[in-house]
């Protein structure tokens, strides 16, 4: 898979390229927003600095989202203020990593995002997938329930796909955080619980008594395709 790095700190860009290449990825770097916009579509993932010369990273992200709501973008920036993080995520960044950062965690997050790309492009599950009361369209990134269609986020689609790929298995919160969100093992977060609650409202006839996404005491969640619970 191919990764484009838009970063004007040459030494940092070279280091990231080296480490990503060691992961078996094809990597290229550019130093301006103009170059990022001109080249990103040929890649599977963009790692984007905000403080680029010329067109800054926020504007690059905004323009990408005008044409492609799904293309994976990880922001990597020194701008750690809450307002900047909120702005980046609101514009559609899939992840927001601040400098200085853990290289190990960065590589995990890149792998996690590329794994999602692989699910969309290589899983063989394109098009509509019926899960309980909901019909997910993995190409169009939509879900339909009771005749009403709405958009789903990349993360929601990735979580659905991960459940589909691991039926009838007890999956811990750590499993989901690592494989779907790309976080390091042991990360304390209840984010998966929020997403599971949202999915239950979509797929379950009675979300209070789920049959497709079942809680397993002391372990996590189990996805049952046939709803046997």
C-alpha cells in the first residue's frame, strides 16, 4: 500500500519514510499543500502536517473532503491546542496526532487506518450487507433501516466490517481499540462502547436486549450474524 507524507520538516519526513518503508509500505513525501493536493489521490493514505507553506493543512483537508469524504487522512502536527484538534476533526481528519509523538503509536495508527482501507478495497464485502434490522452499503458508506437511509462514518463502517470478519468471537475493548482505532494496547478508552451503542440502535430490533452485538461479561462483545445471541 502507498502512503503520502506532507511534511515540511525534512528530517522528520525522512525518518517517517524510513520507518514506514520498514513496514513494507511504499512511501513518498512532499513539502507543500499544493503538492499534497496534486498527488494524494494516487495513494492509500495521507499523513498531513497543518503548518505547511502555501496552502496549509486545514485547507488541504477541506479541499480533499469536498471531493472525497472517505479518503484516509491522519493529521500529524505540533498544533496541540484543543481548538486546533476540534477544527481538524471537524474538517474530516480520521486521526489527529500531535508532536512530539510516539513512533510506535504512530505506526500502529497508520497500520490501523490502512487495515480499514484494506477492508473496503479487498475484503470482498462490497455493496449491501444485511445485519439485523439494518442494511449497510460498504461502498456508499450508508445504512438503511425501515426505509430511511443515512450516512455512516468511516469508523462505524470499519467497526461493522471488523465484526463481520470476526463472527461469534468474544472481542475485547482492547481488541477493538487496537484493530479498528489503531491505538496501542492498554489504552484506556470507552470509545468502542459509544460506537457499539450506536450500532445496536441500528441493527437490533430491541437495542436493550441485543441479539447481534452481545455483551460478554468480563470479555467484551460478540457479533452474532444470525442473531442467536
